[in-house]
DNA sequence: CAAGCACTTTACGTTAACGTAAACCTCGTC
DNA sequence: GACGAGGTTTACGTTAACGTAAAGTGCTTG
């Protein structure tokens, strides 16, 4: 697992309201500590849809948020397909028909269940780590005393 | 599929204390809902080391616990390499030298940090899921009223 | 003894999620 | 006008974590 990624740093110099700012692919990449390749790949997988200015990709606030959510999902071990499933349905919501919406609710329920399972897993793993930690410190203590 | 209840094949199979029980690869596989292939693969990757009885693998309680821990780690998105790192150092602990032990403590610290990050990620993702859920239900409510 | 399991090894196949390389634009600037 | 720093597409390469298929071993059961 990768290191903890910080909260998105505030857009620096300009007094532009976030909603109007745009980002280049390189900016986003540095911001989230991923490569441009990764960002293009996510687009190819249907997770991002930046507009273009000539050939160049232009990312807006919405895209930045999506990328943030995507990376968070990844840290939690979700596949890109799973993430897309939620993200796309979220976008299709406003004009969604009832069946689509109910399907969405189901998916959300599943995801929530996954998260609960993870919480339990984390709890248990924490305990085990603490245990190993304790033992290791104890062995160390004995080694120190031997000298 | 159905378990034909024949006469008890092996005596005292139930009364065995867990510590003495052994498992076949198939038993473990069903127990954890993975394939035998997966278990063999984990062995090949140095995460399990069952003894043999002739050609067949014999799993003891220790192996079962290891498998459990491994699968939990996987659910949390850790790679097999990461899991092995901890598990193997744990085994090397009793006769470990100081440098090894300190390295282990560092690794544990990292893992703990990962878990904390995950807790935060889960918290945020929960909120977002709740939000999407809310919106979806609201849209549904309106659709129902239209009829 | 043939058949059926459960197990074994060997080895090639597959998928997700990118990495990496090549070859090409398009600026601003020295 | 050469150049370097960004960006672009296309396409092949790589790694982790298994899946899958083939061919063999050993037991027990009708």
C-alpha cells in the first residue's frame, strides 16, 4: 500500500474560486502523486472525462474530485470497475429511472457492507500488530539486558 | 452435494483439541472459500509451509491461522509480499537479532499508519455513500409521486 | 479391477493496472 | 531556429495473483 496521501493542497497563487480553476494533467499528477499515464488510463477506463483545448486535456474541479474519489477507492482495495460502477450511476442519477436507482441503492448497500467488513478486519489486524509489537519489544528488552 | 450421513468413519474426530487437528487442502479451501490452487500458490510464495505425509500436504492449526491472517490482509488490500514480510519476521522473532527486531518494529509502524489512513478513507467514503444514497432515495420519492 | 475421488506437479493462460518507449505537436525563450 | 518543457497518441511490456488444463498417484468401494 502506498503512503498516506495528503488532502488536496489549496490552489495557490490566483484568487480564482475553485469552481473555475482548471488543471493540466501534470498539475493533477503532482497534486495526487500519480503519473500522467495513470490519469490517462483512468480516462480510458471511463472514470474521467476532461474537456479538451485543442489536443490538450483540461481538467475542472469536477474531474479533480473524481480523481480524488477514485484514488481513495483504490486505497480501500476497490477495483476500477467497481469504482466506475458507482461513479457512473451517480452521474446518471438525475434522469435515472426507478430500476436504475434501485440498482444503485443495492450497489451502495454492498459497498457499505464491504466497508463494515474492512472495519472489522482493521480492528483485528490492529490487535495482532499490537501483539507482535509487544513481543518484539520484550525480546529487545532482554537483548539489551544481556549486554 | 448432499452429505450422506454414513456411519462415523474415523473415531473421535470431534473430540480432538484444535491444536492437534489437521486439515487437508480441500478442507481449508472450503473453510475459507478459496480454491486449492490459491492455497498452493500462497505456499509457493512462502506464506505457508505445511508438512507432508507422503506427497500430501498436511495443514495444522498454525497453518490455518496463517491462511486466515493472509486472507484478512488481502481484504485490506495488502500484497502478498507485504503480508509475507510481516509473517516471516514474526517467525524469525524468537532468535532475532536487534537489527531485525527494530526493522520489524518499523514495518509494524508503517502498517499501522496504513490502517489509520484506511480508517479515514472509510469514514469519508461512508459519508459519500450516504450522500448518494440520500439523493437517490429522494429522486425515487419524486418518481413515485408522479404516478 | 474399474471407477471415482482427492490429491499431486508442471506449465501455459489470463486479467487488472499501469510502465515504458517511440515518435510527434506546440509553445515560450535564448 | 534550435531547444527544452510540457503535452499528445500508439503500442508493446510487466507484475501480481491466481485460473485452467493435462497427466499422474494413491485409496477405497461397488
